[in-house]
């Protein structure tokens, strides 16, 4: 695992005085006269061309980080300029957190290292709101009001007493003029092969296999190079959540060594008490639990590195919401007469409430249209939150974060704008955090071949319609992998990776007791109104699929706070002088 790393910079002195706690995974390098020094956290089996990096820094400044050919987080010290540059890749696949106080800057890949430097630091109310809004805490917010997470694709520059965050990826290179060459499919497939090739010769590597398009493609590539390559899958007894048919078919087709585990409510109960307290921040994505079980199963089989398909949907256009948003965008941009006619047809066809929701969405601009169906949007916040907590939060400021990220991508075509927005939210702060934390707690490394910079750059050089259209997701990728995957996998409907929490909540007495007790205890936090919690618990019986999601968010936050008692209150305290 990546060892804990803490960089401390004293900005009151020239040259800067710094200390850095290093681990074996933190790779250090320098130029010939040692005027430039760099430390990198890199994925397994990754090498760094140091001289090329330093030459790029001399010629391009902070943009040198955007030219690296692998995922990273990096620390560069320019001795002559008395300057530090700390950066993460465009996905923040190896995240960094920082805090600036009393002329000192602290940076770590572990938020826990920074929290330990604060005195009675408590949960940031705005971050709690974000947690209930997104089900995770998005950059730059963290659970602490004093600590920030470095935004994907950004660099932190520390010079003198200044500490400034800015992008290191130039807009003009994002991205090449779209084109579709005759050999595009072969070229892209070769880049994907190259991204997994370092792991095909390693005996301690395995692959997540859900049966979906991305994990199936990785399984094919890995098992083609090394027969009996270990593949790991989670199954459910509940048919609506189970994809065992597809995972078994792909494992058999690829001749992979298939390891499986049937995930049930009893395992979930055990994982709740074992996993939640060990999470660095509150996190509400339920799919972290089956992910954790896969990682544990792999660890028991001697696996040290798992290969995950996360990022495939966001790089090649595979999420169902892309179709819907493209259709809304087309309707918004259509001539007035056509739009009016289509709306009249919709009004005649749809029930009144559904038609009103359609109008609401059409009148909501991106990126906020992406969140029109979230739970909080269906309630008056005064009905949900305690009055004192409500006075401490600002939902418009939360939505400004979304608008800021989206507006920064307006130079891109619509399809690529939507994908790259997801890179900063869905991928960086949700999916990657989920998989990385689950694997780390289980004791294995994880790598993401779909995030290979060369592969990403190539995907972004394709015409926008190669990614998704009004009616089809990832047409380019489908055609690229068609010769290699079973037809059943190619035709498989899109299926989210989660677990049947709502069903278990109504059938498993022990789970129900834990959830209800936690929800009752949460009332003492004075974040949500007690009457709303009671109403929510009652409704979760009648409509478990819908209401149980928010019930889980309450439970997860309560159990996390119980494991971190110093962070229970939602009042801001003072920093300790470090």
C-alpha cells in the first residue's frame, strides 16, 4: 500500500524550510545539480523518466505535470525559485489533501495526517450538506473546514507566504482536433492493451469482473496474455442485483481463473461494522461493500494488485444519463416551433406530474439538471434540516462548485464536456475513492487501466458522436471490442453495481435493528429534524427502494461519527499551531 506521506512547508523562511515523511512507495528523483527535486506517488509497476520531466518543467512550467504518461500525485521543489509545486493527475487518481495555516502548508495523500494537526476540528456543515446531496464529499471540500482536497488536474503552488491552486492542464491541448482515422479501432485497442501489459506478467495480479463491458474487456486482454488469469466477482441471491450469468460467461470465454462470492445480508452486517469506521471521510455509496469483499477475496488468494474497469464509462461515454442529457440538450437547442410541437405531444401523452417534471428539467441548465432527481430536490429543506444547521449551510454555494467545474469545460463539444465533468465528480470523488479505499482497507493495491493518459488523450481526439449519440452509448468502443467479446456481453443492458439494501431492510431483523437504532441516535446530532427522520423510517417500509437510500446516508454518517467521536459536532474550532 502507499505509505503515509506528509509534506510540511514553512513559508516564513527563505529558502523554504520543509520536511517530508517518506515511504518506500514515494519515489524520489532530482536533476543533475539537484536544483530540482521531485517525489512521486505512482501506481504499481510504473517508472518515471526523470530527466524528461525536469526538461519539461524548464520549458513549460507547471504544465510539465500534464505531460506525464501515467497516473500520479507529485511534489516538485524548485530550489532556485524557492517554490513548491504539488499536483495530481486529471482524475486525482492518487488524491492529495492540503491545509495552509499560520504560514505553514501541510500536504498529504492521507487526510488523517492533516486532521491530526487540528485541535477538536469538527465536521464542516457544508460538507455534511454535500454528503446528503451527492452521497460523497466533492473537491475541494473535505470533512474539515480547514482542509481542502486538491481538485483533479490542479497544482498547488507554495512560494513565499502564498499558497495558490490552479490548473496545470492547458485548455488548448484539451483536446486534439476530432478525427476518425481508418486504423482508429486498432490504435485505440492497442493503447488499451499497453495499459494492462505491465500486469500480465505479474503472478500477484487479479482483475475485478462484474460481467459489464469494461471489466469483461480487461479480463479478455489479461487472460489472453496469461491463461488462467485470476478474476474476482460478487454475486447476489436477489435476481435484480445479480449479474452472475454475464460474469461466468466472460470468465469461461476468456479462460480466466474465476473466484466468486455470494454477498448476503449477514456479510453486509459484518462489513458495516468493519469497514465504515475505517473510512477517511463520510461516504454513502453502498457499492463500496461488495467492492471491499472482492478485494478481501483477492487478498486471500495472494493477490497484491487488482485491476479495475472504473473510468471506462466516463472516458468512452457509457453512462445512461449521457443519452438523456443529450436528448434534453437537443430539445433545448431545437427551433422554437419544433420544441413547442414536441412539448404539446408530451403534454398530451404524459400524466400532469410527469409533464411538469419534464418542463422543470428542460428549464434547468447543466450541470444542475443532472441533480434534478436527487432526494433533496423533492423536499423543502426547512422540512429536513434542523434550523440551526440550516443557518450554517448554503446550498447555492454547493451548486456553485458544480457550475464552476462545468463552466471551465465550455470550450469542449457537449459530449466531451459532460464526460470531463464526470471525471471531476462521479469518477474522482466517488468511484475512485470507493475502489481505492475498499482495496486499501483489504490490503491490496488497485490500478485503473482506462485512465491511462495515452488512452484518454486518444479517446478525446475522437469525434464527439463516437462517444455517444442521441440513441446510442459508446458506439466506438462497442465496435472496437466486438471481435473479442461474446455477443451476450455486448448486448448486456447497463446495470449499476450496488446491493439490495432496501430489500434487506424489510426482511432482515438484525439489520433493521442496527439501522433504526442508528437513525434514532442521529437525532441528537441536530442536523436533521427528528420528525423528518421518523417519517423517513416509516416511508422506507412502504417504498424501500426510494427512501432507503437516504436512510442509509443517515446510518453511515452516524456510525462513522461514532468511530470518530472528536468529529461529532458541526461547529468550527481552532487549529493547533503545528
